[in-house]
C-alpha cells in the first residue's frame, strides 16, 4: 500500500515523533510511506531527505506566510497541492493547519479512489493558539478552530491519542497511543560514546521535552531540593538554553543540562537514571495529549513520576513503575521531595508487559486495520 503523510514541518519536535514512528512502523510492515512536510523557513529550498530511511519531501512556506502566519497560510497550502502526487492509496493529515489541510482536501476532491484520514494529537484552540495578538493571530486562531471542528467529519477516519479527543470527534475515532520501540539497555551505554553523567548523587532524575510550563515546575523542585539539602542530580534534555535561563534552571548546581540531543542519546541518558519526571497542570491541552516521554521513560526501565492528568493519568494506575502525583505544582514538588527523602528504591516497570499493547508495532497494527489492510 502507498501511504502519504501530510505534515506541517520537518524539525524533530512535538508531533514529529508521532508521525515519524508511525511511518517507520508502516514501512517495517512492508508499506511504501512518504512524508510530505513543510519547512517554516521561506528562504529554504525544496528538497528530499531520508530520516531513518523514511523519505521526506520537504517544501518551504512562501513569503506569504509572513502575512498569514505559518502554518496557517492558504497560499502555501494551495501551492503544496501541486507538489504532492495524486496516486497514493492513503493520505493521512497530521494536525489542523491550513498548510497541510488544503492540499489534503484538494487531493480528496480529485482522487476518488484513495482514502483520507486525519490525526489529531492535541487540542490547539484556546490552548497553544489564542486569538490575542492582533489581526493575523486572530485569523490564524479562527482557521485552526474551524479545522479542529470540521476535519474529523469529512475524513474517512480519525486517529487520536486520547479518550479526551475521541469524545470530541463527531464520528468514530481510533485511539492510538504514542508508543515505543523495544530498547535494550545493555546495547547503548551513556558512558561509552554518549554522555557522561555527573557522579556522587544518591538519586538521578531526568526530564526530556520543551514545554515551558513544565520547566517552571522543575525550577521549583530544584529550589526545594536545595533547601532540604537532598543529594539529587537533575538531568535535562531538549529545551533550548533560552528556556533553561527563563525558567531559572541555570542557577542550580545540581542541574546537568545536555541541550537538544538525538533520540538515541536521550534514551541512553534516560536508562542511566532512577526517575523520569512528567509534571502536568490539569488543562484541556494536557488532558488531550499523550507525552512521548511517558513510554520513553518506562521502556528504558525507569520509574515515572507523573501528574494524574489526561490519558497517562488513566493508564498510570494500572502500569507497574508509574507513580501518580498531583496536578498542582506545589503538591507535585512536595510529593516528590518526600519520596526522595523516605525511599531507598522505587518500583520499576515490567517492559515485557508493555510491548504487546503499547509499542509502535501495536500502534501500526491498529493503523493497518483502519486503512483496511
């Protein structure tokens, strides 16, 4: 089966890890998958890249994206229609943005043989994107708000990552979690060729990701650890240096900031610590999404300390190695500090139990069923 993924960007962040791993799973299952991606830099060149053997055909936004704001530029979306072949069996759109929706919708009008799907993996309206900030921002907000409501109703099927989003879809939706690939801790070691973590600490914690709100929680955590003089190293991968500085994390001596690293390095670091951190405020955005790092932590064999919010809050209570915590910042920090002071060990996940239900292979099988393979 020939499958086209239509996505908004090509840099390795956020939803990239969802569509990319699903594409990998489909390719491993014998399908021909091409990702048609955008590039937010209007000065970039159209190009073909192979990422983990997946073919990416990348076209930059037009200068008009300066007027409409990327990725909600209808001119860019219309031009992308001509750059995507019309002979695929399946077209799967990721995220509710005009740059990707327009080519997906126009191909739907001319190719009556193919099937058209939509993937919705977090709630944007009034969460990540708001109408404040001028006319252009208001137009972008209205377009995303409209598409979040309309696309599920005109697609042949919608894939979502949470029950929260499934309940918002007007027709049947398929729940597909962000999964993991089996990981052999013995095959990748951070101390040989990757990252040397500092020694001399009783506990090592890790945080991966780029969510600003979560970094503020970590800053509060470090201040409390410092006040109680607990022997804890906090390793952080993913945020920019600017984000680290704005959150105040650069002032703590027990923080080891590794910058933006590859997924392979991140996994090796994760496997070398005791606890993976996932702080989450109880918002519609957090209820709708499924953080990739949840299973990155668990499949690496470490304990997860996460807020009881959304889909991971529902799953966490029945998965070994998960410690559910408050969605209140103060209580989340207090709970973790108490655990660190009172315990000498933490529960570990049973990875073999996770693979059958939560791996990317399991997610791919669900996707094939939806496609009618």
